[in-house]
C-alpha cells in the first residue's frame, strides 16, 4: 500500500510538470487509481485548500512569466496553459490577482502568487505524513468512553486492543453520539516520576446527561492548541513512536525564539481520528496539544539541556540477555534500534524470563539497555535487559554475564534526539569530576521508564550513560 507522503509528493510533482497540459483532478485521480472524491478530500485535508483551485492557481502563476517576458498574445498564453478560451483565462486571472493580464503588462504591478506546495523529509513517517503544527482554538466538547492507566512499556500495543474493544463491543452502549464515526483519544500525564500515563478512549456527545454505567466522561474546555494533522494507511499505526516524533516536531516549533507559545504539558492532549471511508484507503488523525503564551508562564521559558549529574552506583552480579543488533565503525542510530525492539515486543520476551519485578534488582533495574562494546575498532551494539544472574536464556537470544560491580553514571538531560549521542561528553565529564572510566571497553545506555519515556514540561527527558569502575574480567 502506497505511503500517503509518497502519493501527495507525486501529485504535487505531476502538477508542476503538467502546468501546460490538460492536467485536471480527474486525470490525476485516474493516474493514481483513486476516486476523484477521495483524492479531493485527501488533498483538502492535507493542504487546507481545494485541489482544483490549486491547479488553477499554479497555472495562472506560471503564466505570469510569459506575460511579462515574451511577446505572446494573451490568447496564445491562455491556450498554452490549457484555458479553453481567452475570456476564461482573463476572468480567472482577474479573480486571482484583481487585475487583467493586459493591465499587468501595462503596469508591471507586483503580484502575490501561489507558490508550489512542498513536502519535507521531517514530515515523512514510515506509516504516513504529518502536517503542522498550527495554532488554533478548539471549542468545548464532551466525550464518553473508558479511561485506562497505560504503562509506557505497553504503549505500543495495549491502546490498540482497548480501542478495538470500545469500537467493536462497547460503543453501542453510548447514546446521542455526535460527529460519528469520529473517535477521540484523551491523554493525560500521571504523577511526577510515574512509569505510566492515562488515556481515555471515547466518542463525542452532545451532553453528559446520560453516562452509561461503567463509562467515564470528560469535557474538553475551549482551548488554544497546537494542531497537527496526520494521514496514514491505518489509524492503528498511530503508536508511541509516531507520538514521539510529533512531540519532537512541536518541541522544535515551540523552541524558536520568535515563537510566542509554549506547550502546556501538564494538561491533556486529544487525538481525533476519522474512521470513515471518505478518504478511501487512508485515515486522518488530528492531534491537539494546549498551549499558553510565554508571557503567562509561571515557570522559566527555558531549561538548558546537558549533563545534570554524575554519581556511582553499585550493581549486583547480573546476566544481560539480548541480541547483537549491529557492528559498525560509525555512530549507530540507537533510537531506531530501541523503537524496533519495542514494536516487535522483544523486550517483553526477555522480561518474562525473570519471573520477578526487575525494579527490585537495583535502581533502574527494569530499564531497557543498549550495551556497547568496542572490539578492534568496531562498535558492537546490543539491545536487551539486565536480569538476575543465572536466568535462563530464551531461544533466539544471547547472554553476557557481569560480576558484581560499581559503575559511574552520567545523567544527561534533553530532548529525545539530542541526548542519544552524548558518549564522548559523558566520558570527558566523568574524568573531569574524578570518576575515571579506566578506558572501559564497554558501556551502556540505560533507558529508564520514569526518566526517559516520560517528558517534562519542557519536552525533555533523562538518559543514563553507565561505565564500569572495575573492568569486566
């Protein structure tokens, strides 16, 4: 199935190539094997404008060069850009620019044209395409559904089963729905340091007069929000990884010195999913996060990233269970490895082997681990978890045993992408502060649940870089 990003990019490219040809909404839809109705609605949702109007505006904009830089008569220019009559070209030109083509030639008036629409790599996702953010006002509305506590470690899989349960089995209990078949997810933070968050899966209501037994309700107040919209092949592909990338995009947007808004992370986010078939094989999601003007902030508008502290930690004898993912002499994209492991449930396979709460092993004992070993100039990257010594190794996984040891820990603070490659800075900081790494041939990143997977009000998190004080025997 074609990625919506690739489809929209091809549509935009073909429009530019066909400005002097008989390119129409129907011809584009036929070329990409879509119905005209689906293509028009998909384009309108993506770019907030009509596909037919955009094609006409681009033809008119392109014709201006011929008007000002050639001696072609207006009829020839009209025909060249596929206007059937000179009069229809002049009428469309005047409607677009408030001046006729002939008067433009006489006056040389400066016009504001419709430039070509563009997509950027930052908008492309493996499962779709994202637009935004833009600042909007969301009016108050009511929802009824069910609220759940979602552990971060289950956020890739659990929400989908709960949503399916509501849509397939429970929604018939909810009366007076509005805006159906629109489905709404309400996300809110838990208490500070928690390794979970709350999500309510719900349907919009006119009022909250009749709440079925066993269901929850919520009223989203009129709010100023940053809005994203996302197009994908299947709404079930909107997972934690996609949400993380959206948060990165909104963080970058909000961090601009010229941006006057700040995201209110202590409040809730809402995701509105249109499950209808009006977009054909594609589904749309709109995601809103409340914002506040920086002048109204009660906290500093900026909290610098970087190394927060270094300390020693004692670890018991442990068995690392995981897989060697990559060998490279260059930097590896550790976050991609982490995401891939989460999506495939490999951490879950390992954790089941312990039969106990890994939090009791040591502080951060239930963390996901990226173990790195340097051997002959090559960096081996492993992903896995620490389990009690002697734990049985499940089929398809490998083990590395570590004796009781002391590690030096460097705690790094920042956004998800910026803290993933801090190894050199951590080694230097540890050495400067009297915590030498003794030329350790290995180290590990520790993705702690209540530090790394939950963001603070600045959209930042913590990542531990850990080095042995005593080299592995």
